[in-house]
C-alpha cells in the first residue's frame, strides 16, 4: 500500500459525500493511521455539486484543502459525469498513474476518449451500483454513501471493516455535532430508522455487501490496486 493515499469524492448535495470523507478518516485514525478530511461545496442544497477530500497515510499530514492530484476518485452520482456537475472537469482531472476510479452506476458512463485516457494512465474503473445496494439492504438511497465506502474498502483494503464499524458508532451512535446541510442530512438519515441500533446495523450491512463486491472486482484484476 502506498504511504499516502489521497481520495477525492465527487457527488451531489444530499448524498452524504462530506459524511463519507469524515467517517473514512475516522476509521483510518482508529487503525493508527494519520488522516484528514475536509469538504468543498457551493450552495448547500440537494443536487448541487459537492466534493470532499480524504487524505490517509502512515506519516503526519499537514496539508488540507482541495486534492488536485488524487490517487482515488469516487463518483457518487452519474450526473457528475453526464451533466458535468463537478468542480473539476473532466471529473478525472489530475488522477495519478495507477490510481483508481469508482463510479456509482450500473452501466458504463465514460466516453471512448475518457476510457482511452484512463487506460493510458493504467487507472482501472470500477462501476459499483451503490444506490441499488443501499435500496436493497437499507431500504433508502440515503445509504448510497455507505455503499460507496464499502466499494472503496473492498477494492483497496485501505481500512478494515472493524475500524469502519467503530467510526460509524462514533458518527451516528454518539452525540456528534455537525453543521449546516450535513446536520440536516444526519437528521434525515436518523429519522428513516426507528432506532440508532437499526441505523448502524443497516449502514454496516450496506458497507459489507458493497465490500464483498469490491473484493470480488479487485480479485479479477491482473494487478493489485493502489500498491
């Protein structure tokens, strides 16, 4: 595994992109890694472009802000690609050689030019139906971000499931204070489930299902991901 992995998450408002970066960084910290997360967005409203960034490494991390050259790009909504709802265009701009792109979609979305460019950089593209998994397991598309995290963990093993479970406990099982649109989304998620225990259980089940698919996808590759 690389000593430092920079992850850029691109999605739309209301998908929990900011929450994803925070939970992932928390999980990494619980494994003794160094991690930093931060959001970037304009208008805090549903369906508006939103990005978040997560840096994970074995050494202290001092830089923050936008990740211009990511190792991993996660696309939480097809419109990031099909309608250009992204602060970075093309959405894969800056991706490092032998990086990874994970897209929440059941069907291919990239143009022939996009595919050629990413193949030149030896960047595999993993299409994971995270929203479908969220609906099947949790019964709500609000758990799409959990599906995306599971896909990342399965494909890269960057963080273990035990640490992720602990990070979810911190985020939703305790009194976590969020702000603005993130707080509103947290409340919407909690209202969807009668008890916190049910919320945590369904979130983790969604992560595990996507994790298993991610592992299976990575095993089909001729080379390991993010070594």
